[in-house]
């Protein structure tokens, strides 16, 4: 249930299910359960809850959860759980903007998965490895690896978080200046969004589309603004503070270019102030830079 709710973007309810599973897995006298469930439920719940925590706006707690899960998986000496943990860590690191660490975790997951013939995490870690490579500037290599991984995912019926991973392919195309292809991919994923395909990345796809539209045709700024407002609305409905921050920052940057400074301050200020952790993450740094660029609120003249 937690995994299903995560996929459809009900992050708070999903987190609650994972927290219950963690408590049940730690029950008095409870031995390791991985022989019954393939993966230790406590490990799996810590890992999946870490994604919920990132979406909900707790990037440091997210990292702490995946680190705890990896430690537990190593204590159990259970290869499947270890490969799973390294993959999930790679994605958390990508979401935090820590590409070098993401690459290392993805490669560890892929190497173990190849040795143990865990086809699922071989596929998924190849895709996250590709994304990390792209963030490190190795974009052509990233594009090839993500596309190959997505093709393997389709052949093997792997659909978990595919909208997110497909958006990474669009990012790779955009980084190479292939913006029309990137936009086409993004719009196709948006058109296919449903409970079945997953809604957790819906806000980010609208934000991605807005960015591509402005690059391709600056005269379509109003259309991009509409997409960004949709991204914010979706994120707010899902309590996805991290995605709301991303969309609000991008809209702030658009309004800054249009010299709509008061609107931009009113938008970015509250969501940025909401965060109590993750100051060093890429998203918080970008939001902070946008606030600095806006400058202080003008002081009203005192009537005489």
C-alpha cells in the first residue's frame, strides 16, 4: 500500500504506511523476514519512505533513512537488499543534486546486480547512473545509458517511477540542445499520466515543459507561466514541498526576467522559509540565489 500510494503521489499517506511497516518489522522476537518476502520489509520501507520524505520536503531525513537501510542490509548480509539500497541511495543523491555520490551508488548497485543476476536493479541502476553522468557533464554517454535502460524496463515490464526516469532522458536531450525532442518526450509522458503510470512526478513534468517552451520560443512565456502554476498546484495538492520549491523557483526566475519583482518575492518567500533542513542541497541553493537576485523588499516612503 505504501508503494502504491507513493507511485500515485499521496506522499503523506504513503509515509504513514511505511512507518507502520517499520514498527511491525521491528516487533519483539521478530527475526529477519527477507527469506519470506525476498527483501527485508524494514529495509524496503526505510528506502521507500526516504523518497516520500524527499518529496515532502525533508531531504536530510531522506538521506538518513537510506543510509540506515543500507547499514541494516549489510548487517543482514543480504545481497538483494544491498543492491536495492544502493539504487535507492543513487536516486536520493540525484534528487539532492549530489551527482558524484549518486554515480558511485548506482555503480555499486549495478555491479552487485550483475554479479547476482538481479535484473530489476541492473536496469534501474543503469538509468540512475545515466542521470548522474548527465549531471556530471557526460551528457552523450548519459543519453545512451538512460535510453538503453528505459528500453530494457519496457521489455521487462518495469513501470515503477518510469515518468521520472523518462524525464531524465528529456533532460539529457535538452542538455545537448535537442530541445524539440526533449519537449516531445515530456509532453508524451504528461499525456500518459494516470494512476496506473504514476502521478508522483507530474508537477516536475509541468515544470520541465515550461522550461523547454521558454527556451524554444520566449514569446510563449505566458504558456510557460501557466504550466508552472499548474506544477505548483499539483505539488501543493500532494504536499510535495520539494517539487513546489522547484516550480516556485523556476517561476520566480521567469518573473525576475520580466521585472515582476513583488509577485516573485511573494511566491518564493513562504515556500523557501518553510524548509528547515537541506540548506546545502541544489534546490535550496537555487531558491536562495533567486531570492538574493530579487533583492530586499522596497521600503515604503513614510508620509510627512
